[in-house]
C-alpha cells in the first residue's frame, strides 16, 4: 500500500478524463492546475476536442503514445465504469476518481461496481468523490485550487476535498510549507488508514493534519494511529459529533460518524492532538512541523505591548502552561538594558525599545535561562510601520527601524543553539512586512493573534508530554 | 461626562507634547499619525526643535496662536505635572496622557499628583498609560498604529492600548468600519464606565467592543452596562481570570482583576456577550454591527464545498443553533435548479454550479422560507480563481466567471427585504477577490473560516434572545 500511494503521488505521466475548453467546469480547472506546474506529460482524453488550452487531445486512452501510470477522472458519474475498464485494459493501475454521485447520494451499487472493476484489473484508486492530491515535491496539484504552497513538512489527509486544498492560500499567506495533501473522499479503495501508513515513513513528512467525518476501519485506524503518532505528531479535526454535522458528513462522503465523546476517547488513546476547527488544525501543525519540542511547560513571553502580553499569559495558563515569575538574576539582567517603564517579571513588556533588545538580547536571556522551556514573541514591528508614518514605500529593510537581517539571523542561530520552541505573533505584521516574511521563511511561525500562538505553544508542550509518556 | 468624551474625540485644535524629529519614538509616530489625516490644527511643543516633519514648533503652550481644546502628552513621566499645569493655565481642559510609569509601576503618588492638578484646573483626561483615541468620523488617529479603518458602527473601549489600535489592519483587511476607539489606560480620571455612557447615545456607534483587565467601579459598571446593552450589543474580552493574566494586567494598567467565574457572572447579569480572544471580539462585533437579529435559531447553510458545509453544521449545533432539515417543498424547489450531485437537505451543497444559483436563487429560497432565521454562506469564488487558472490578471469582474455586480446587488436587496442575517466565509477569497470586497463593502461580513462565521451567527442569535428576555 505504501508503494501504491507513492505511485499516485509521484506519477511519471498522467491520463486526464474530463477536461474541456469550458473553463467553468471542475475538470478543466483541475487540468489547468496540473499543466501549469507539473513537469511530466499529461494526456487529456476527449471525444471531440482537438486541443485543450494548447495541449493535444486523444480520443481514447488506447491512443496515448506512452505508458501513463496515473488516470485522473472528472467525468459524469455513469461514465466512470466504462473508462475505468479502458484504463485497466491499457495497463494503467493507479487512479484518482474525482467524480461524485456514488455512495454519498445512495448509489451503493455503482460504487460497488467500480470497486469490482478495479479489483479485476488490479487498479488501486483514491475516491470517488474526492479532489485528488497535491505533492509540493513534485509540483503536482490535481485539485481545483490554483495555489501552490511551497515545500515543507506538513502532510494533509482529508475525507473532505475542501480541507485538502481550500487552505492552500492560508498556507501561502503564513509562509507554511507542505509536503503532500491527499483527499480520500468516499474511501471506496484507499482510506485514511492507508494514508497514515504511507506517511509514517515518508521522508518529506514530519507532521500530519487529518480531517475526518467518520472512521471506517476502527481497529486498524487505532493500531496505525497509535504507532505513527509516536514518530510524527498527528493533529485531527473531527466533524460529525453533532446531529447536523453527522448528517452533513454522511451526505458528503458517506462517512459513518459516532458520538463526539467516543471519538474523543479514541483520539486520546491513540495519542492524537485534537483540533476543534480548521484554523486550529493548521495553527497546531505549523508549530509542530517547525519547532523543537519544549522540555516542560514554563513559557517566557516577550512583547512590545502590554495587552498582548496579558492575553498570552492568560491563554497560556488556561491551556495548562506556566508563565513563571523570572528569577531575580534574570530580571536584573533585563532591567539593566530595558527602559524603566518596561515590565520584566514575565511577560516581559519591552514597550518601545531598540530592535536589538527585542530581537536578540531579551530572547537570548530567556533562551539560556534553564527555568524557561519555550518563548512567545508578540510584536515584530519592522520598517513597514515607519514607512507608513512617512508615507514612504521604497525603504530597504537594512538599517531601517534598526532591524537588520544580521540581527534576525542572530536570533535564528540562538534558537538553533538552545533548541527551545519560539512562536511569534502580530496583529499588524503580515507577509508584506519583511521581518514577518523573514521569520516565516526561516521556520518561525508568525500567528495572526497572540492567543493563537499561545494555544499552539500549549500543543507543542502537550505533544512533548504525550510522546514522553508513551515512549 | 458625555460632553467631556465628545470633546476629547472631536477636538477643534490639538497641542502635542512629545514629538521630535526622531522617528523612533512613540510620540513622533503618534504625531505623524495625527497630522497625516486630521484636518484641524496641531501645535507641537518642543524646547529646541523649530519644525517637526514640516510643522511649526512652539516653545511653550503659552505661545500657540489659538485656543486649542485638547492636549496630548507623550512626555517623560516626571514632566507630566509641570506641563499639565501649563495647559491648565492656558485654559486647555481636555487631555490625553499617553506616558506610562505611574500606578502600574508602583508610582501611586505621581498619579495622585496629576489627578489633583487636573481637579484644580478642571481638566478631564484619558490615561495615563494609554494610546489615545481614534475617531473615524473626524479622521483623527492619535495612536501609534498608522492604519485608518473606514467609518462604521463599531466602537472600541479598551484598558489596553494594544487592543484599541493594533487590530486596525485587521479591520481594514476585513472591510470593517469603525466609529471610535478609546484607550483608557490606568483610568485615573475617565474610565470604562464613562465611555460606555458616552457611547450609549453616540449616534455613530451601534455596537461596542470592550477589553478589560479588571473593573474599578463595580456597581456603576453593572448599572451602566445593563442599561446600554439593551440598546446596543456589548461584546467583552476579559483577561485577568488566571494568575499570570492577572499579574500581567496589574503591571500593565494597574487593573484589579478577579476570579474568572465572578466576572463571568457579572457579564451574564449585565447582558454582555463574552469573547474569549481578540478574534472573537471582532468577529462578533462585525456581525452585530452589520446584521439584523435573527428571530430564532434555525440556520440555513449554503456552500459550494461539502467539508465546509459539514463544519458549519457541526459548529452551529455545538453553539446552540439548529440546522433543520428543509421542508419537502423547499428541497424540491432547490432540486429543480441544482445539479444532481448537489445536497439539498441542509446544508445545501451546490457543488460547482452557476453563480446565479449560488448568489441569488438559493439564498432567495432560504430567505423566503419561514422556517429559516439566518443564512451562512461558504464559498464566494469569483473571477480570481479562474484568472489564476489562466495565469491572467487583467480580467474584469462583469460577465467573468458568471458573477456580475447586478447579481450581487440582487442578493443585497433580497437581504434587505427579508431582514434575515447573512454571514459569509471563505478560505480563499480575501479582499483582493472583487466579490469578497463587494460583500464587505455592502455590510455582509466575510469570515476567514466557516467556523468563525458560524460562531458569529450563534452570537447574533444569543443577543437577539438576551434582548428579548430583558425587554
């Protein structure tokens, strides 16, 4: 099975059913998404078109000039059996069946039919009723979302096509990298369990985000999830614990859901981190994929604004972390460099102060303090604020607002040296702020709010604790 | 007191203490923020400078050529008494004291001194240790954040300077309008209670967001909050319910916090909506400021993706809303226009379908259905997705991807006609998507995730219920 998923995520050539020159169909969007980036050959099959957006079209899969190793199908539901047989005859034994209209709308027989065709020809497939896959390491995006996040360590496995691709713009906005995303849809053949097994040994994946509406193979899921989560953190979002959620899930991917508390107990037993919404799912994986695990729960908070310091401290304690009062020595050391109105007990509110203190000196003191296990940073004001004051736009980062790349590099090497997690946040800095982009591009997440950074820190601590407990 | 706050938020001319030609100080940033937009005269006072960023400087407040009616002070703490006296002598009886270093760092006597000077001269002031104010209707931003959200109905009252201004970029990103933002800091004179009383009758304010780290005048707060919240919804974020949060708050604004459950009971008794983080605070106010209140809890969900439909349904039920199965008639009406793979029970998953169905026909059916009280919409794919498929950037909205302004206008007029709340969400559409901007600019909030829209809908229903119960 590991080889099957590896094949599907790394095809050498693709046969595509369901693209046309009508932009307003799913199939065409997905086809364009593939040909815009993928380096391998793509062979569209269509009975009438000669070319689709510049790509030569073949009337039948028999006509294609090489042995393609993956078929992608976005066809009217009733045509799937016929074309799946043609693929089998042509020796193509990997497929992604994107078309919906099977078990999730009550057509159980039709779904059974494609399963039996696949068995006959040895075809292994994702779907039906899925959105396909994204492999950043292969520049291959078969989904309908034309955003291509950069390479990274997070892989997504999702019963919903939505969550396998709609968050891509969010990944890009937050400078997050992705490894692979796999939408399993109705799981008629390959399912969530198979995907977890595949990702267990995938060297490009260090963290796994899972979205489910129900688990089909309970025993197998628990066995695999328990094993994999010891090596790689798994964050899971479960929708289906309410009547309406369950109903929606069933008509969506024909998933069989169960009571929330049962699923919750399963997740706990398997060492999974539970997310309660899609933002949590990616907030948590972003931290887990990029940061070393903290040795304990004691967090140091650095802020340039008191309110954010207070909400971070409050959130940390609500989430089970500690924000200890720093030792007299540490306080003295900070006091010697900070303005008199600064707060130094923890949170450390530097107020307005030199960039060097904020980005290097204060983090250094906390990183080397053995009574601190992780650091939260709020602020990150670089040049853009000052540019706006002056109504300027063309000022370079170096030497402006006192922030230099050297300074940020110094912080990055301190983080590496002391191996403690650092999570940043800002209401103001987005990727258009050079400092924020620099952090994100060097694996320090920058959350859009101080509470979200604090919750992600709590999850790092939780996973660290879970792994220790189960090792 | 109402007049006092009105004066401070609508000055005719300002005296500014603490700006210089050094961009890297708070005072200078705040000064630039004011002069960049404010139409009234601003008189900077400085002993040595002749001009500050092009504005003529006066050596003393005695020298200014007109009767300014507001003094803003960003001076070293110890200088405040002296200059406050000079303002008093010059007849300026409104002030914003931004400088920190008073009660919050233990300097109780110094704070008492400025209070007694103010009393002597009849000066009423905000602060000390605050960030000042923003009044969108006056183009006046005295804060340090150089972002100026458009005019709207939300007013902010905050003990933290951070939350009175750091969220401004967030307001702009989400197309949210603001009325006024007031940072009260240490509340040595004007406090939260005064601000609520002022906003009660302020015609530019229809919704109030409050951030507190503790309440100083408990009885008065309860009396006023109870009264105001019957007229205008108040959403409140309280930080201080944990040991670390309380400690941070105390050193931040010298606030006296109390146990979380006590504050929670107070909020409930006063009819306040509680937010647990800053995103909730603004998610909720954004809905309350823009939407009619639902008559009940029954929500219709329209989505172009099943996963988002499922999380909205799940979140709604977790938050106490209902997602009822639609009547046979309503389902039939939808089935007659939607593709066969669409789901029509509720959530309504249109899958990929015409823009007219998504934006007009389906909303219309739900808006006129008497068994539905409010609508959640997920999707909002306009032209930008298609542009990306084609690697184009210069396509006009009209007639592209089937979405036209006329269509959106039709939806807006349906919303107006049926007076039901509509909240939208999308992972993909931000303001750079024309459809999203059009929604936001016409008072339909577009949340960055389906769960956040669902939670905001629950708050609309909660406030509707609270108001009914207490009327």
